[in-house]
C-alpha cells in the first residue's frame, strides 16, 4: 500500500459495526476499508479515533470574484445590489494574471480546509471572456489535487445583457462544464421563463448539466424554479439540473410550496442553499420581523430532493468574510434552518460533502474500496462534533497523496505561553 490511515471513525458507521477502521490506499484509490489491515504501507497516519471523511465539496462558488475584497472599493451598504454594481465597476479592470493568482490562492486555502471539489460560476457577460480563460487555466493547474467544475454564468442576464448567450456558448465550447442562468435578473418574469427554456434546451442539446441562480429574491412570486423543474421534466434532464439559492421559496405561500416541492422531486432537480450569503443578503428591505431568506432546506430534504450548502462568496464584492471552511457553512446552515435534531445535524454535514458530490456528479466519491483516495482527517469524533468545533483538518489526502497537514494550532498556542493542549470536546 502507498498509505494507510489507521483507527479512523467514519461519518456513516461501518456496516459490520466496528468503531474504527483502517483505510488502505494504493495508486490513488481506496484499496481496503477494514477493522485491522495487516498490510504495511510506505506512509501511515494514525487517526486515533478521529473522524475520517470524504472531502468537503462546495457546490456553489464564484472563483472569479474571490479575494477581491476592497477592489476598487468596499461594498459600503453590504447589499446584493451594491455588490452587483461593484462587480460591474471591477470587471473592466480585471487582468487574467490577477484572476489566476487570486483563484490559486483560494485553492490553497481550500486544500488546507479539506475542500477538494468546487463548482464555481464564472461570469460570461464580459465579451473578452477573461475570467473564463483565467479559470480554465486555474482548472488545469489545480487538476492534480482539486476538482474544479465551471458554470457559464450570465451575471447580467442571458437575454438582458447583449451578446451574453453567444458568450455563454463560446465559454462552453472553450471547456466550461455547466450551463448557468439568472432568470430573476431578466427584465420581466416572462423573459426569465424564456431564459430558462433557452438555456435548458441548449444544455439538453449539448448533454450538459444545468445550475441556475434561481429566485435569489425575497419576492414570493418569483417562481422560476417552477419553470426550471417543468423544463427539466419536459427535456428529460432528470438528475442533471440544480436550482441555486431559491430564496424566494422562504417567502412563498405554503400551499403553493407543497405543490412545488413535489414537482422538484418529480423532475429530479437539486437545490443549493448558500446559508452565509442568504442570511446576510436576504430580508434586507424588511423592517421587523426580518425574514431569514434561506430556502426550505429540511422540507426539501424530507421530500427526497438533494440539497447541498454552498459557500458562494469569500472576500468579494458581496461578502467580506469567509475562509473556504465548509464546516462554517454547515454551521450557519444548521442554525438558520433550525436543524439541531440529531439526524438533521448530520444532514448538514452531508450537505457539504456527499450531497454536494452528487450534484457535481463526482465519480468515485466516498470512503469505500474502489473510491478515489480523497480524504480529510478531522479533529472530531463524529460529523456533528466536527460542525460544532469547525474541527481542525489534521490531514488532507488528495489522489492518494497527503497534501496538507494541520498547521499546528496547538503549537501556536504554546508559542504564546498558553497550555499546549486545549480540548474543547465534551468527554462522555
Ligand atoms: Zn452565486
């Protein structure tokens, strides 16, 4: 074996009921998951009862905007609309070198956080397609250790922005993976519905997945998700289409939603909530009570819809926080959706791991023989404790290689003259 991780606790218990397992890795694949592996390996990690999970997956991100906070100025109001305006001011000044540099830096952060697959939207409304070229270059450069999937995203509206549909088609021809959209940003509800039809037909023709920014609004009558589900069903795109944000669902009539969720389930449309962003950008024009704005995560999950949590933004025109930590995303999602029950809390861990992997269509994701050897060792005993502690990533393995080790948090404490070992876990 190339690598063995010993005494690992899995997120979903081993079928035979063993409390810990050894994970053997060979040639970039998981070769064995057994209570005690007799084999030897060139490298071994003793997890010592820590949780070992398949890596974090971010199903919704904007890598062309990340780490641009303060360029050319900060978002003074902190609102979505000022963020979009600010992005418009920044776009003419973007250079490919700066875009690549910031994205690569973010990927370094991601790897250190055990985040090894990211679906990033990339704005195609700039005729130069600078950001598309930059992120395709980033995708090539990080491919040895991180799966970067790109969505052609017409930020200013595929119908509203002149040339956007042509640019989107060019971006797909250049190698972008997924068809994006933003129906609620078109001029009218009718234009929004037309954009969904056009984009879904294009995706069906090309055999591609679809992921639209859909109904990112507090308007209960923003119902493009209904059109997206209906077009998915009509075109036979079941299992390949995702609605991102869906915040208007928070404010919709309850009876209408009972029909809508069944329609989403029927058409196999997945949902992505972005808890950090939804809780800060939605409900901004409310006085009190202020709506939370996040979509109906537990109800969607209960109906059998695949739901993931995305990070969406880190240090960009829309959001001046974040560090690529999907446990922070899960933590916020859990609180906003009041998912504090045992099964619900675990489902929030799935929302930043397995569910997101399903939406991306990742091959060989999981901790079982034959899966890709992509793993994160967390300083926690189970998924719920990992969320509570935003647990340290003790080691990160990508394609069978250790790509990150814990940046010795405890050693840093020792340098400041504090106790070397501070244990925040509850001992039972
Ligand atoms: Zn987004």
